[in-house]
């Protein structure tokens, strides 16, 4: 079974709201739980989640961090945002 960002409703809602605010379209990508954190053509890799809240945080964080590869747009230009 392949999990996608949309399988995590809270993460999906946060990312859709953020994408809408930044004028871009949310792209649903697969989420894999492995020791490495990056994205390939396969999807987002999330590691070391301690609980459900931490998992949601990691998914959102990775999506934002790698938004240029996922949606071809940086969601945040600088760290203050």
C-alpha cells in the first residue's frame, strides 16, 4: 500500500492552504517512511517519526523544504517566513 500526503488529512489541509495562499496548486505525492529524508521521482521520504503529530510535522516540513521539486515553486523565499 502506497501512502500519499492526502492520506494524512491534517498535513493535506495545511499544505493545500499554504499552496492556495502562495498561488500554486497542491500536488499529492507518495510518502515513504525510510531512514533518508529527500524526494525523488518516487515521493517524499520521512524518517524518525515519534508519533502522529511528529509525522504530520515531518510531512509538511519536507513538502515545504522540497517544494521547488514538487510544485516547481519555492513556498518560502526566506527562513523568516
